[in-house]
């Protein structure tokens, strides 16, 4: 009863390590089921520019270990126009594409839902973003690698902070969620973690940040002090926060903004495996009729989750670690 | 009702990256509860040689990122003697130690159970081994790092295999389980995976290995071919298997035995976080009376599991990935 | 005729990977010659605060692979005071120290020359700085590692730049020299390199930067464009440059400031070997009477160079690579 | 007076990280001079199988950071036949190729010299091999990366050796030269180094190996002991040596054979820069008439060296480091 002859895949939004593993698994799984795979380039733009190619086995050889995405990604203003979704759907119809797989975050999935209103085929999402801010899956593809990339940088900063007995503030990505910051902060043994989930920070009251620093200096004799900060945690950014702190405590605090380094790099094992699993699962579920679902993993098992709910973000950060970090880790 | 004044910790069995994160979390959590922590050195030998020291805050500073274990590890023949367990318990009593935390694998936990027969205090285990062959926890501390270390090596071999269009067999650790091999194999995009869970391999019948190689050569035009092999998968080892294959197919197959590289290295984020979580949880549970339990993590939550059952190994390898690799990944 | 019984070592200025290798080699070499080694902590501050310890074999075990410096580093305002150098010399005399080894850059060497005016013992310098801006040695300790650290970051940015087809400006360290920038830029295959040696950049005339970008877009179809920028190359910094470029060409240009990450990390082989060689050579030369010299390496051979000339900076950046990058590499 | 319209390049012998940087620089430099570049695949085999393609700009984009060689490498039995060299030359003539660049080791250069007897065009060699056993250049392309790859593995083994207080023997590549072994051994702080340059090792007399081990145990209290061994240093290999040592001293000694991991991986900065420099220099020199030369680097400067002398191997290993390691480093 497999009515799918040809499916399409695209990567959208910020690229994430492991997207290539998902593309590879989609191609291999589809090929094993005699389904052709079309890859659109530059995210949804490929649908408007008619930029695509048939993905063959050799296109996905030796890509599992590569960062970025072989299909490229981009924002797509064309999809935001009133006629955009219908136009995108028209391309899919015109190319006889029976199903579309969108690898990206919840913003990309919203775009898919718009297209679905005009598209006769099936649509499934695969969660790929370093921010881990997609509901319906424990982890998104790219998140584990981003933690280890951040960690590698913080470890290096620790070396020099320790040699100089200095205070460093390291800003990590995460848009409006603190997943990367909390995980990397705990894993780095950061003395302090500042992220949205821990409450907002006001320039008028920096005591919550200053008190533990002074405590550490007086009582603990720490030779370095690292504060990991989620982006968007302080008006003016982490550089402004570092200046405010320097001024308040009379010790030079340096800011380091990790930035886009966190998106790149060869994916770690966890992301290659998750990408493989969700890519394969997405194809299998399409063949069984899934539509408007996201292929996620919860408690180790591949599951479907309504695409329309992936942005609701009820997903909680591990409460055990949050509590431990606040009560123990920062001291 | 916290009756614990002093607890002890030791690392036993093969060392695993992340053990230091667990030691650090144990010290920090205990200190926050005004509990003293004694560290025994060289595994159980510390109990016999009276080699120990009080762990203070500065002993665990900047160790979360270090491989190995600051407490050292070792086999302990003394514990295997008839009087061994009683002697070990005597040391604990003599030093007024109210509870013992053993970080190691199920062999180490068996030793703990023997000591428990003579010891009045509480005992809790923390699963630390790269092999992931401990029941009662989804992952053991060190497993994630071992996968990424193996992966890094296989990626390098892929580079040279690809340049030379060669066949390589890479042997990974895992004692009698295929966790590392399956995970690293899938994550590396290995063309073939040989591990205990996929059935045994006989020198008399190598067809199951040879057929997919020939298939790949004829049909797929792959420019390299990597077989990931769990240790103990073939009589005489992976070098013997490579020779047998070379002879059978007339193409040189090279063996590469990764060996102890897999034990070392700075732990990845997942192992630092798991070590932190389970170390902290172990202390908290001891304070609440836990005894003869292992602190594990299942479905993201810290849980207790009877120490006596950790070696039963009902833990299944992800059936989705096993099936996918056998049906799709190898082709 | 070895009159040295006790020598002292300190690390000063910005820390650099490989300083620990030098400290280790100094201790091992001195011990083999029955010379005691005192390590002062926090750079020259250790001389004022009397913070020091005798370095024994076990202090330098397993440090060759560590970033930072076990002796710590710091700026030393006390040395800048009129009486500072005499006071520092007094500490050396008081502790019966026959010779002092200063590991650092040319600023640290200037401090050593001031102390020498009041000190009866011998002084030798070992060039340790990531900036490679010390004359009298082909490379300074830490420079090779800084290049590879920068490279690792730029490779990651390339992944995401390539996925998004974006323009990135990556700012590297180097104070007032372009060594790291030129080397990392060439090694990264950067499309453009902006460093002091290539002439200054004025906000009023960005044509030298813009023209090659437009050329690359029109003619070469490059999918990403990376400009590596030395710090202090543009008024307002690299973020300001990125904004000016974005405005001028109408394409978003993103800035990434690598910062202190470049100082940390396990030293690469070249720095461990250079640190070992220069540390050992410094001790040997002290024993043969060297004074007011720097231990450097030129054309593969350990050599002495007058400490007073190390800041003259006649050292030229490889003219072949400069020419090649300007004529070929940027196009 | 540039009579070269079309040149060819091939990579031959064992692949080495940085070969892609050389290929890229050759293409870019040639293109800037309006010279077409043909890439032959699989080493000299490409000449026999007529496997080649014109290398364009986009073929060499984003390859500078990749291990292996995009042109593939292979042994070429056809070239060893009596008619082989003439046949190879015939292909070059037939394709109107005015010059050939061979990237490889001295074995590959011998092949080039044979072809030169029948070929009217120019031939130049570029030294690419991890072994650094080519005369006429201080370093070969790939050597620096191989050291760091070995180092990364030895550091990991150090972690586990230290945790277990064990003796490890780590075998490194190098065919018949000890460059990698000596450099990686010193950089790793290995307690002992066994390589051809330090004299041969006989199963009948292991005292030179055993004495320092016993010295370290008795006097130094070292918690781990690592012996780095060049391949081909002991009859039966390093595994046999480990067994002989275990038997002789009564302590378990484990062998670890690094093998082909050392060939792969993203090239370090030094190899990317050397590859770029020598590739560019080779093209420039061809255009100026160079023939039967190798493009090498001596004392930081690109130089030509007669291709016929590259295998003479007078190149000495740094005598300072050899002496230091023997007198100091091992103790």
C-alpha cells in the first residue's frame, strides 16, 4: 500500500551538525524501499527557485561526519508572502512529489504547516537545531554537538582563566532557551550559570551574580571563575554585563561571545545516531501514511508528534540538574 | 535524620571518562550537606592498604574535564580472598565511615555486595564503565566518550581508506557487549558491523561478511569499506579475521585495533553531566537511607536499582537501529 | 665549573600553551645536573609576595599536555614602581638564587632587564607567547597551538557559512602583529586576510575589502566567504567593520571574535617540543655562563640572542606566503 | 616565456594530510597564470587507466581542511613493468601535458624519474608523506599532523595508564625512520622512546629497556610508564616486545598499535601551510623551467632539490633532542 514514489527533503533554518546524517538516512532508507529522493537546496527557497536534484547513493557517501548541510539552508522571505505557501505547494505538485520532509526547527515547521494547506501530499518534520527548543523530542539533532563545541571552548578559557586567576563570562547560543547554556555550564563545571530559566537579570540589581563571586573569592580560594551566560540574558549583551560586573566588584571581568562556532563542526556520535534514526523513521512513517507529524525521540524511542504542537515548548529542563546547580554547583 | 557524617568513595575496574565528574559531584554535594568525604585510592586496594585521603574542595577543582580518575583504579586480588570482604569492611568501620560509594561496573558492584555482608554502613553504586553493560541505567558514565573517541579514529581511517579505496576492519572494545561497536559503527557510517548481538561468526562460514562486501563493490562503487568489529567476535581476533577475509576475497583487508585509546580522553558533555547527576544523586539517596542500590538514569530521570541485579544484562540494544543497520545501513 | 646551585623560573605575561613543557624541561634538566629549581607564582608578583615552591619531579609529571601554566601568570604593577626591580632582585639574593629563567614575551623580558641592573645572578629568557612577536627565534612557544585553535574555530564557521552561503569576519589575536592571522588565514583557505602587515584599513575607503568580495560573488560562485581579521585592524573593532561592510555591499556580514579561546588548550606537538627544547637549552646555557640572553630556535637550532634586542621586531612574515595570498589566495 | 599551457598533478604512495592543500594551491596558482590543471586519479594508475579530469576552482573549494586526497592514491604495479614508464609518458604526450607534478614520497619520485626518461615535458615533485623520510626538505607534508594525531592517542593512553598505574607500549608508524616516534615521544613526555636511530633492540638483551623502567619504579614513583616504539623496531613487533617485557619484569605491559589512524584526519595548520607553499612554489618553478626537482622547504624558505637525491636520507634527526631524551627525558 506504499503510494509514495518520490519524496523530497530540505533543510531549513539555522544549520545544525547531524543534518547530513539525517539526509543520508533518508536517502538510504528510501532507496531500500525503491522511493526516489529529491533534495531541494537553500531551504524553502529551493521550492521557489526550482533548485533541486535527485539524491543518489554517492551523494550521501561520507557525509555523515560533515558539519553543515549538503542541501544548504537559508531564510526564505518568499514563503512569508501571501502567495508563498501556495506557490511552494505548486512546485511540489508539478514535480510529482508525494511527500516532503523538512529538517529544521519549529519556525521551519510553521512554514511546512502553511504549505500543507495547499499541498495534497504528506509532510513530516525532523527536528534539527542546536537550540533543543522543539517540543515532542527529548533532543534535537545538533544539540549534543553544540554542547561539546561550547565545552571545548570553555575548557580552553578555563586554562587561561586559571593561569591568570581571572573572571570570564562566556556567552552561548540558544535563542530564548537555556538548554545549551545549562548543559555546557554544568559540564564545564562553571561557577555560575545565567539563563532564562533561572530568572531574568536586571542592570539595577546584580547582587544575584555578585554575591556568589565574592563568596568564592573569600571562602573557596578558586583560581578562576567562569560564568556561562545564555544569549539575550542581559540588556546590551554579555559584554555589557561584563563591564557592569567589573565596575561593581573592582575586578576585571572579560566577556567571550562564542557565536557561530557552535553551529559547525563534525557532529558527535549522539547527533549522527539521532539524525540517522529520525531520518530513517521519518521515511518509514511516511510510507505508513504519517502526515503533519514530527519524527522525534522520547525515552529512547522514535515517536510521532503533531507538527502543530512542536513550538509549544512545554519541554522542561532537567529539574534535578537545575536544582543541583543552584544549590550546590555554584558554590 | 541524616545520620551520615563521613562517606567514602572509590573508583574500581576499568577507568572511564566522567569518573572524575562523579567524584567532584560527590564531594560538592556532600560538602553542601556537611558530610566529610574520604577517597580511597586504587579501587578496593585502598581499603586494604589504608591508602586514602579526605577530599576537599580544591581536590576536585578543575577535574571535571580530565580523563582517568584522580583516585586511580586497579584490580584487587585481596578482595577475592576468603577473608577479603571482611577485612575491607573492617577498614570502613575503623575509619568511622558511614557509607561507601563505588564507581565502577558490575564486577565492582559484586565486590561491594560481598563487603556489604560484613559492613554496617550503607553502600551505593555509580555505574562507570565505557562498555555500557550495566543494567538499571540507560547509559553508563564513559560510554558516550568512548563512542566519540572510536568515531574520531574511524573518521581518520575513513580518510585514508577513501584515499586508497581500501577495506579496513576496526576493532572496538566492549568486553562481551556490542554497545560501543553498534553505536560507533552506525555513527561512522560503517559499511558493516560485527558484534555479539548480530550472531556469532565462524571461520568456516564467512559468507555473511563477504556477500555484502562483494555487493558493495559490484553495485555501489563505494570508494572505501569499513567493518567495525566488537572485540571477541572472531577466534584469533580481528587481525585473524582480516587475514581470512583478504584470502577469501583477494583484496587486502587491514585490521586496526583501537585498544586502550578508548578509555582515555577528556569526557564529552554527556558523560560529565551524567557523572555529575549520578554522583550528586548517590549522595542524596544515601542521606535518605538508600542501601545496596545503584544510582542510574532511566528515561532522563535519576533512579535507584538493586545493586544485585545490575549484572543481569537484560538491557537491549536499540532494536530500531539494529534492524535499520541490518536491513539498510550495510547496503 | 658549574657554580649554579639553585635557579628560579617564572611565567609572565599572557599564558601560552607549551609553557608547562618548558617548566618541565627546566626541572628535569636541572635535576639531572643536581641544580635545585624554585618556581615563583603569578609571574613577577611571586618575587614581591614571596610566593614560591621548590619544583620536584612529581610536580612536573603529566603537565606537558596541559594548557595554561602551573606557575600561573599575571601582570605585575609592583615591578613598574621605581623600587620594584631592586626589590625583586633582593628576593632573589635573599633566597640564594643563582639564576632566573623568565618564560614570557618581550614585555616580560624588559622587566627582567630592569631586575638585572640590581641582581648579581644570571638571567635568561624563554620566548612564550602566542603572538610570535619576539625577535631572535623563528617561533615562540604557544604560537603553533594558537594557529590550530583558530583554525579549528574557522573550520567550524566555514561549515555554517557554507550551509548558509554567508560572509563571516573572524577576528584573531596578535596584539600588533599579524602572525596568527596570516598563518591561520592561509591555513583556513580564507578568502581574505586583513592584518597590519597588509596595510591599514580606513573607514573612508573599504574598496580594498569590497572589491574582492564582489569579484568572488560574480565570477567564482563561492558558497561562503571568510575574512580573517587581526585584532586592532579597524577603528571600533571587527564588529564595526562587519557593520560597515554589510551596509556597503547590502549583504549581511557577521563578526566572530575568537578572543581568549586562543590562549588555552592542550599544546600541539610543535609547542611541546619547542618548550622542551628551549627549556632544556636555557638550563644548559645558564650552566655555561649565559646571561641576559634569550634561548631561541632559528633554522631548527637552539641559539642565544641578546635579551635587549628581542623587542626590535625585525622578524619578517614569510614573504612568499604574503605575496601568494595577495596575488592568488584571495581570488 | 611561459611555454606551459597544461600541467598534470597526481598523489602517489601513502596518503598524507595536507595533500589536498597542495592540490588546491596548484590549481589556484596555475589558474592565476592561465594554466590548465589535469588531475590524474589513483596515483600513477590514472596514467594507465586514462582516469583524469580538469581541476576547476570549485573542485578545490573547501578541501584544504580535508584529510586524504581528492585525487586518491594507490600503488601502481603497471609502472613497475618494463614498458610502464614509456606508457605513462605516452599518456602525458597524448594529452598535451607540458608538465607533471607528483605529490608523494621518495618511492613515488623514483617512479617519476623513470617516466622522465621517456617524457619530453617537465617533472617536479612535492614531498607528501607522514614519515618525513625525504631528503631536501625540513618537513614533508603530513608529518606535523601525524605527530599530533599520535600525540592525541598517547595522551588518551596516558589517562588510562595513569589511572591504572600501568606500563604501555605504543607503536607508531614511520617505515624505517624514527621521526614521528621521536617527535611524538618527546612531545608526549614518554618515559622511553625506541626507534631505529637509537640503536637496534635484540630479544636476547632487553636490559636497555628494562633498566630505566626499574629505575623509574624504584626512584621516581611514576604512576604510569609509556614507551613509544617505532614500527619495525623489534622482531615480531611491539606486541611481542610487550610480552617479552611483561615476562622479564613481572609487570603486565600492554601494547597499542596506532596504525592507519595516523594517516587520516584534518591537517594541522603547519601541513596546510606547507602544502599551500610547496604546491604554489612547484607551479611557479615549473613556469620558470624547473625540471627533475623537488619543491622543498629548508629553514623556512622554499627551495629546489634534485629529485634523484631525495631518497638519500642524510637528513639528521635533531641531535639536541636526541641527546636530551637519552640523557634526561627517559629519567
